[in-house]
C-alpha cells in the first residue's frame, strides 16, 4: 500500500511517496494544482493505472531505449545500426535539453507540443527533423507498451493535422533540391582527362575503373563496391547484384536496398576490355590499401603488388 502525501517544500508543493523513502513524484507551484494532481494520482494507483514502484522518467527511459536498440542491432537479423542510430543521435543533438522531465505515465500531448516549439526555438531544427523526432518518440512509446512498461499513452493520438500552427508555412519549399547536372562538354572533359592519365599511377587507373563501372552499369556506388568476384560472369557478360557496401557500418551486407534490387546487370561490349584488366587491378589495389591501413604489409610484398598493378595498367592501354 502506497502512502502518498502532499508536502510543502520552500515555495512549492510536492507529492511524495512516503512508503518509498519519501520519493518525490511531482512538484507544483500552487496548492490547488497539487491537490488536484494528488487526488487523481491516488485514483490511478487504486485502479492500477499507475504503479508507483515501477515508474520511469521519460528522459532516462528514452536513453536506455536508444542504447538497447543499438545492442539489438549487434545480434544480427534485419535490424541494423544504420536504422537505429537515429535515436541516440536525436538525444545527443536535440532531446538532451528539450525532452520533458516527467514520468512516462504523465506524458501528455501538451508536452509534445511544447517539445516541438523548443526544438524550433533552441535548435533551429527544420520541420522535417522535428517530424522525424516526433515519429521516433511514437516508436519509443509503442515499445514501452509492448514491454508492459505502460498500458497505453495518449501520445500515440498526437497528429500534425491537429497542430497546423506548428507546421511552417514554407514547409513545401523546405525539402526542394536542385541537382546541378554536368554538361555534355564537362562530361567529355572528365572522360578525356581520366583516359589521358589512366597510366600515371594505380590511383588514376582506379578512378577510370570506378567512373567507367558506374557509367556502363548504372549501379549505385554502394552496389558497385559491394560486388564480389564470384558474381562477375565474364563468359556470359553479366554481373549479379545481391548485396551492397554499408558506408556507415563499414562492411558489405548480403542484401540490397529491397528485393527488387537483386538483379543481373549486362556487361556491354565497350566495358568488357576495361573489366577484364580492371578486376585484377582493383584486387591488387584493395590489398595494398588494406595492409597500408593495418601497417602490416612487408615492403618487398608491397613493391611486388605495385609492380603487378603497373603491369596490369599497361595491359589496359
């Protein structure tokens, strides 16, 4: 049985749980507001809508949730760090000084509205960023319900349609982007420069292979770097795409952006000569780069690899 009391502390009135070492539950500036809150709390405890022994501060629990999502991503499966890192980033960049300091069962729509205003004011956050943060909080609340931390929350009913005053007037212009495409002359100059210097050193040859591969295949850069040698079929002039390189995680993933991205790519005749010499060249280059980073490559072996790369560059001429 909880012993909940209203006490005066300085100029404020606080609600304390005397059965739990006088733990402070809430603080109010007026006695009227404190009495009303105490009456409601007693009723909620009686109906088990609120369990005082297992109450959680929103700020503390959100940080634990962010850390847990990162831990879950390490176990494998479809969940990746790339997808869940945003919770930790939102806390570090935006929520550390704006997240309401209330218990989870006290969180109401007015707190979300105040949070949105603070994000605009304190951090000059864009509407799209604020929208994503509110969406992340909704996901966090649903997790709390799934974990039986709370039974339900009115926060899930919070909708932007009901808070039009929080949406900037120029929101439709906010995400507009203009991609400046290079002209035909600029494209030709790029090709001429790359081909003229392709035998200068291994890096120049590497640039030719990267640009040529992107141009002839139409692949995303992550897909191109994620190609393994067993997926290149020179005889049938095809490359099969079934993975991608994750730049954030720093390794290749055995899945593409979606199922439709698993596909064969035809190797056109114009690309074939470059690819024949380029596969061995890129392999040698990547070995050099890897061991240079590890600082474990024997100088004589490094020299042999660089000489081999040079021979391959001559074959591409």
